[in-house]
């Protein structure tokens, strides 16, 4: 009875179910639609937010781009420290003039030299290299374990196989450091430069292990008795090479000129004296200079253009937000070469213009690879662009000629960018073939007058040492660089130094060195001021003793007699050497050399008596052999002519026998 009412509804169940469904739909559907609409709105809002964020990021990346981020820190590879060595004795060029019976000024004005260092048979290239390397490491506190490369440049060979570098390894025996790369490089006076370039490449390599390199350039320049002898000299330079250097070598600007010429060479192993064609050697020197400088100037200009483009790009990028350019722009502003307007203003009428535009470079140098005139607004490189110049210096007069020569090249490349007075003075030579200008005395006098002021300011500060010690072959250009640092010290900061190196045969290179302040904590001890305080050139030069010309003759005769000898001991007095100096102690019967070191507290007596004991000759005028294998003689034949053939013979008694091939009337040549 209780469920009967429900049973009565069974026939109407379908209708009731439909009504319930309709009621539920009426109640729930609006809610479902509301939820769907809400979810869609949320998804739309999220999509809008994502789009807005993406747009915001894109805008931000454009707005904040500005100047390019600074590049990784530069390696700044170059010269960290320098040391020099030269003998304690020298001869004045004025004394040589009187002794040789030549006119006053023949050597002092004609060669531009003041004095010449010399030594006897007790010193050779190995002992000089030992001295300068030892002093470099001692004075700068360089631990032997921190050296990973040792490279030597020399042409004063005492052995055709064993290198000077291996002799220097005796300095590292106590430390146990045998892991030292490098060797001895030979190419006349260029060997030291090649050694430097090799060391720089090693330091700049991404696989560099952090150890330093040492570069040594050492030579003894001697000539037969005659007009070339006053162009001799001797000395050594050692340089510590690494990163974050106070003297940075810019490899991107380096140019090289190489050729096959026989201007200076040493074909006779029995003699220290070279075969020289002085006139040819000077022409080769100047031709190499022209070649290197022309391309060096072009590289300077291309680098300046790139820096200026970077500056303009940075300025364009930062113009929208009003910030000043930095980074690349700042670098460009600090290192770019002088602008045309600046160059003309400094040389012309003071108003940014020039009264004489001069001939175009196209008309002046039709065969040049940079023949066309540079467009307006492009910078140009001239001697005014560099602060200082350092040259290889066989004798100072050639350095003067070399620098003056650059003015001719500037006028031929960019006649409208040099002082108008230069153009008018040089006009007769601007269109001539270069080959016809090398021996032109009129051009030489004109260039000397035009360059005198710039020479005094830009070149002379580097020449004092070489004028006092003479030609040091591979070391000469580095002697001059050391002299420049000794003269200026911290004043070299931010300065640009153009360096030219030449070696007969021939190879030459030109590159740029920039002075700077090291920034790394480990290199604070390697500074321009430290080099200046260490080398103290004026004090050391003043400590030498000037000896009469007869002492030079005796010392060089002792060297000639000892050259190639075995089972012998040097005759030159050890007492004349600096305290603590390494010297040649003896030569064994098989030719092996033994070196010793003078005690640091031993006295120095540069004027100690020296009597040369000449070996007794036999009836044929030749020496009895004391050892050695395969002795050869150049010398003088029975007719008094130079022998051109080599033949196995006993050695001659006279030192003149080893003077074959001495410098002729042309002088010693540039080397």
C-alpha cells in the first residue's frame, strides 16, 4: 500500500525522466557556458600576455643593444723586460781617424759614430749570450722554472752544428728545467728579429702554457784592417717575452720584404771577416725599407678605417637613446691615425687647408699597389703618425738616411698630405723610378734637410747607445729600442714606435710597438720604469775604459789567430772583463768549448797589459796544426791577391791570412 502511489507513476516514468533532464539542463547549462567562457577568456589573456612579453623582449633587445659588448681581454703580447751587455773597453772614432790617417770627421760625421766597443779572443758570442741572459734573469728576479722558450739570433758562429741556445741551457741545470723550446736562428742581422717573432707567436698561441719566453740577440762585428773596420762593434740584448707587456708588438701591422741578393755574406769558415759589397748592401737596405714602409703605411690606413667604421656604427646604434659611444668607438678614437684635415692643418696654412695639394699618388707612383688616391675623409699614414722610429743601425749615418727616405715615400703616396715645402723640394724626384734614387746625392741632401727636425724628435732618442758601441748585427735594432726606453721610461706610455729590422741576403720587417701600463697583477713588476731603472745605460757606458787604436788592432789580431783553433786557451786578459762576466776558458782538442765565470768581487782592470804571443811559423810560412779536422784557409796567395778557392792546408802564422774577404772600399754595408 505504501509503494502503490509510485507504481501508479510507472506508466509516466519516461515523461518524468524527460522533465528532470529538462530541469537539470535549464539549471546547469548556463553555469557550464559561463565556465567555458571564463576559460576561453583566460586563455586569450594568457596568449595576449605572452605576445606582449615577446614583443617587449624584442623591443628591449633592440633598445638596449647599443655598442657591441667589449671583446675578450687582449693578450697584449710583447716585451716584458730588457737587458744589454757590451764589453768594458772601447776606442774613440776620433782616435781611429788620427791613427788611420783619414780626414777629421771621416768616421764621426761620415759614419755618424762616436765610439766602438771591442774585445779579444776571451769573449765569443756564447759568453756574451751567457752574460746577458744571466743578468736578465737575475736583475728581474726570473725563476728558471718559469721559462718555456729560449730563442737566439746570431750570425757570429763558433760551431756549424751546436747552437748558442744549447750553451745557454747551462744556466738552467740547477733548476732541472729541461722543457725549454727554441733554437738558434741565422740570417745575418735579421736572426734576432726572427727569434722575437717566433717567441711572440708562441706566447700568443691559444695553447700557451703561461711560461715566459726569452729572446737573445748577440754578435761580434769585426772587419779586416781597412775602411770597413770602424763600422764594427759588439754586444748582446736579452728580452723577456710574455702577455700583458709594457711594450706590445702589434703583429697585425707587420710587413716583410725578402729577396735573394749577395750583398754581405761569410763563405769562409776560416775567417770571421765577411765578403761585402757596401754599395749593393746599402741599396738593398733602402729598397727593403721602401717596400716594407709602403705596405706598412697601407696597413695602418686600413686598420684606421676599420676602427673609424666601428666608431660610426657604435654612434649610429646609440643615437636613439642618446648615450655616448664607448667600447669600440673609444678604441677607435684612441688609436686611429691622423685625419686628413689634421694632417693638412699641421702642415699647411693652419686653417685646415693646404696651399699646395701636390700631385696625386696615381701620377707619382704608377707602379705602386696603392696607386690610387685615397677618397676624401679617409685617414692617411705618414711619419707624423708615429711618435718614434727605431732602425737597424750598422752605423748612424744610414739611420739618418733611412728615416729621411720615408719622407720621399710619403710624398709619392700622398703628396697632398705632406707639408707643401716638402712637395716643392722633392718635385724633381717624385716621378722618377725608385731604382734611380738610391744613389742620388742631391736627393740625399734634400731629404736630410727636410727631415732634420723630425729626426731629432723621433729617431735620435734611440740612437745614443749604438753610436757608442757600434754595430751589433742581430742586436742592433734592440739596442736602439732599449736606448729609447732608457731615454723616455714612462713617457713611452701610449706612444707608437715604428721598428725596422734588416738582415743582408736579404730579409727585412717593419712593425709597431706601443708603450702601455700592464694591468694584470702578475706583471706589475714588468713596467717601462723598471726597464729604465735596470739598464742604466749612461752609468754603464761611463764605466768603460777608452783604449788607444793599437789595443783594437791587438784584440782583433788575437781573435783572428784564435779563430778555428783547437786545443788552445785565449790570450786576452780576463782582468779586463766586467766582474761576474762569463768568458771562454779553453777550447779542447776536439773543438769543444769550456766557459768560466769571473768572480763577482774580482777587480776589473781594462788597461791590464796585453802582449800578443804570435805562433812560430815554419819555413813555408804556415803554422803547425795543433788539432782539429779539415782546416781550410782563405788568406792571401803568393801574389798578394785574395784566394778564392779553399783547400786543406796548414794554418798560416800571420793574422793577415785570415783577412781574406775583408770589407772593401764600399765599407761594412748595412748588414
